[in-house]
C-alpha cells in the first residue's frame, strides 16, 4: 500500500519575491489581512507553517489608507509607557504623527505571536509617501482587491 509523502519546505531552498503595494484608498483591515497572507506564505502551494515561506512586501502611500465608519475619531490606540496608567491616542492623531504605524500594527496583530511572526514582520516595509528605497530589489506591483 503506497502512502503519499507530505511536502515540507526548507528555508535554504526558498527564494522570496518582492511585491509593491499601493495603499491609496484601501481599507486598513482588508489590506492588512491580505498582506499578512503574503508575509506568511499562505498564497503559495508550498506553504509550511513552521518555515518562513513568505515574500517581502513594500507598501507605499500609507498615509492614504481609509477606515470605514467613524473609526478615525472613535478608534483609539493604547500603549504602556512604564509609568502608572496608559497612553492613548485616536487613529486620526496617529495618522498625522506616524501613518506607517497604523498599517504595521494591523498586520502585526494578524501574524503568529512567536519568533517566526517577528521574522515575517521584518519583511514588511511601509512608507508614508510614494517613494521607497527598494528599487534594487525590483519589486513587482501587486494589486490587492477589496473583497
């Protein structure tokens, strides 16, 4: 009786690709979930959960993302500073201060919460404007659609 062998990807034989995504007028959550799939490598048939088989993603125009509803005024980001109490700010204020941070946090929370997830997040490059310093890697444009 013949059995099928399960394919396991190896990190040394894997060659990652570079993708360029324009975030203009894209909804944050939907864009972040599609980017997380690419960073994890789930878009490939050779996906292996314990191996980083994801691609690099360069995001431009991060300041032009949108939220649905009234989230610019209602959504708050909180963090702990080491002192008693927490700091918080609205999404609108964060967009003015650090527009890349909105998308980075959304993607980070959709990745695995372990060392492999940290490696995956390091392959995400986010820029507020339309310029990026990764022309040498020749990233291919990827159009992510709203579902």
